[in-house]
């Protein structure tokens, strides 16, 4: 009887195979949750584990006897209420390894990384219009500054979308962002320094009508260009390198004083082949 039942099941499966679309979809992989760094008054140490792939990509000779020192550099900081944001990169002495985007939702008491690290890139500009909408600006830095881009968030930093600035048809992809400013959620302007040796103009002024999804060049010049009516970026914030503590301090202006809200250690350890 059991043999007969098994035979019936086999016949049914052979005649009526289960279609792939009838199977429940596979669950997407769960992204690892970035570690939370707690501000105890001492410089925070950003976790970083170097891999052999990092060493090979950077073209360095890091060994057990002569490991390669790793450093954090922070270039921009801003805030919206109790939400703090900081941007920069992780680098060797001569090669930029990854971009870094950090955020705090509790006025600097705890921090975590908000976006996956982008290899060979650095972030050096930040702007938030409100508690939900903001941009981080950067470019690829290895071996030379090129392909500038923006990261856009519309949910207060929980998720970010990368936006290219120069189209695939652009003749010159080299350069870095000197300044960008959004007057509202859709209208943005930015200035790119394309570097020396540019045939038409070293500096380009670009404008976007759609929150940074597309950009059109409006002006080129051999002299530096400035976005009109753009306020000083994060005028109440600054990043200060402190030699004594070997850290970057994120400082907020209070009257005539600058108050350190958080500090991040510069030295991230060393990179060497895994054992």
C-alpha cells in the first residue's frame, strides 16, 4: 500500500510539475547591523578590519613585520536638531581606501555608520534641508579625484541613494566638488573643479531641477566659480584636528565658544596579511 501511494505521488509530480513561480520567493539576505559606538568622553574608535583584498587593491606591500597604518579623516559635519552627521574617509598614508558616513540620533551620545563604505571614495560635503532630506557629496579619490557623486536621503539618514553628477557622455570625468547647495528639495547647484589642464574651463557650475538625479552644466570658467546666495556650509559646526589626542573633534558654536560634541580617533590600527 505504501509503495502504491509513493507511485501515485511520483506520477502526479511528473505530470504536474511545480512551477518555479509557484514557489514562495526566497527571503532577501539580511544586511548586518552597523555597530553602535557609545560616546564616553574619549575619542571613538571606528571599527575596521583590513582584508587581503584591500591590500591588493591599494597596491601596497603590507607585511607582518611592516604593517600599513590606517587612518580616519573627517571633513564635514552638520546637524538637524538632535541628529548629527559627519563624513570623511579611511585611508593609508598614500591611498584612500573607503568613504565613511556617520550619524547620531541622540545629540552625539551614540553613533553608527549610515551608508556602506564606498571603495576608493571620500565624502567631504553635507547639507540637510530638514529632518528628513539631506545630501552628502564626494568623489572617487584613487588614483585621482574623479566621478563626483551625491548621496541622497529622504528619511532622515536611514537609507541613502547614490547619484552620479557627470553623465556617461561627459568628456572629462576628473574633478571634485568644491561646493553644493540645495535651495529646496528639488533645486540644486554645485561647482566642480576639473583640475589643471582642462581644455574648456577648469571650473564648472552645474544645476539640477530634480533633487540631484540629473545635472546640466550652466557655466564654465578658468577662474573659481561660487554659487550665489549659498550660505556657509554648516557655519555653526566645524571639524578640528586635535594633535594632543590624535583625534578629530566635531565642534558646535555656542556664542563665541566652540564646544566639542564628539571626537573620533585618527589611528584605526594597521593593515597586514591575515594569519
